[in-house]
C-alpha cells in the first residue's frame, strides 16, 4: 500500500483524536490534558519520549532501522503545535469545545492529530529510514513562543545530532479550495512585534476637562497617528501592519480617568522595516504625549521573527505533494501571509519549509467561511489523512536523499 492509502486507513483514529482534542482545548505552555492524549496515542510505538520541563511539550524520536552509516545518520524534524485560543466557540459542531472561553480556532487540533498519524505510519516504515525522525509536539504557539522554549530545551538536537531538515504544516479554514496545499520560498510569513502603551494623565470631572489631564483624547490621537505613520513613513511595496486590538480607559462616563492603555500587534516583512518600527513608533508616541503635557510608557517588544523557508526544501515539498496528490494540489504563493509563526525559530537554525493546507468545508462558498481565529471557524476532517500522508512522505523522501 502507498503512504496515502495507509493514512486513509488511519483516518478514523486520527479523526477521533482530533475531536477529543477539540473538545478539551488548552491555552499557552501548559497543556496537561493534551499532552496526556498525545502520550496515550504514542503508546506501543517504538519512540524515545522526552517531556518538556518549562512546558508540556512532547518530543518523540524514532530510530530508523534502514541501512545507513551510523556516524552520519541524518535527522528530519516534523512539528505539530497543540495549543488553542481564548475564544468562545460558536460553530455548533457536535464535538464543540467543552471548555468555556477556549477553542481550537486555529486548527492546531488537526496538526497534532496528523502528526500522531504520521508517528504511526513512520513506525510502520521504520525499516525504510536510514536515520532518525524527531516529532515536535509543541505547546504555546499562539503568542507564548513555545518553539523557543523547546529549542532551549534541546528539541533540535533530540536525536543526538542537529536536525538536517525541518517541516511544519498549518491548516486554514478559508481562502482556498479544500485539500489545496500552498507555500513559497523565502519570506513566507511576517515578523510579529507587540506594542503596549499607557498614557498617564490626571483624572477629574467630565464637566471640567481643563482641570484634569485627559489621557483618553491623547490615546485616541495616538491610535490615529499610528495609522498615518504606517502610510507616510513606510514604503507601500515593503508593507507594515499595525492593528490596535486593546483600548482601555475609564470607569464611568462623567469621570476623566487617570490613565488610558492600548495594545497593538505590529507586523513587518523585512528586517529593515522591523528595525525602523522599533525606532519610530516610540518616538511618535512620546512626541504626542509631550505635546499634550502627559506622561507615556511605551513597551515595544519583538516577538516572532520572519518565517523564511528554504528554496530547496520548499521545492521538495512541492514535489512530494505532486507525487502524493497530483501537481494541481500545490500552489506557489505569490505573496507572503500576514500571520506570524514561532516555527520561524526552527527555520532560522535548520533548513526547512512550512506548508499551508486548506481545510475549508467542501460545501462552503469560498467567499463566506470564517477564517482562522474566528469563533465560527470550522476545519474539515477530510484533510486529516492528507496532512498525515504529507508529514510521513516528507520524512521518508528527505531521509532517503540525505542518506543517499
């Protein structure tokens, strides 16, 4: 049987695991119930298992038994992230989240299940592996830098040698026909930074703003000025995105508060623009505060770096998709995506690539489905076998080339 046929044989088990993970989503770096489910699914398979200390990660190493020189045995790493989001689910699915305020709204339950499926298939094909496979079950992708934690704890060298190649996969709930794979060489996803601003004024009565120092009007000006700055200080062909997601001030309509606060996400696509943002954003905000005679605290923090894929590994993924599913199932993206990924930290140290897979419902109108992170986002179980097959075949084919 082929890898794809084997994956489809496992689809019932993979789907069951995905549904159980979806019903019990966990957020951040500590995912004990998720870790437990992964460990149970790996029971009986010939993996060397190690657990994280600063996070509930699972690292599983499979020692291939194929012919190969032991001193130069190659290593391939496959990653699946496991964490959910602080979102109240409203999909109406039979297996909807049972945890109030938490949801697998980004499809990480699919990634985990597909990587477990690949673990089973790779164990069955162990005699074809002339090297070792590292499975990276990672918590904390959604803003907690779980990849960074796992790298510090040694995941890239878990087999005893640095990984030679690394692959990640991510489902999307909209934007492409069901089952379509996509990637690009070079910059695939943006860098992500965070901005937190607190304006300190002086509170007072809403009827007498001249007797106070109103932080609300100042922070409102800052929100507008940040958007103007994006369009006037940055090249439209090297875009940056700044979105304010949190704006907080006050307790009652007739009270001028002492302080006001905003939080924003900042995305960029080149190191030059990223460095410029870190300079000009604080300068702008401090200037506005000074003009109004109030104090401001600006915290501009770098988060995930650019996700940059390797040309050779991206071409290899395209070829493997063509061999498994046909050439039409892979699309070379013209532009990078706006999201960010901590798998970027892996790709900074190991040649690899990252592939998107559409899990949009086959019945959905392409213009209407909710996208990832929405409380209404749904992901089609039909793609689970395809993702499992891709993980598996990437490891098998790359291992064969490295060993050869």
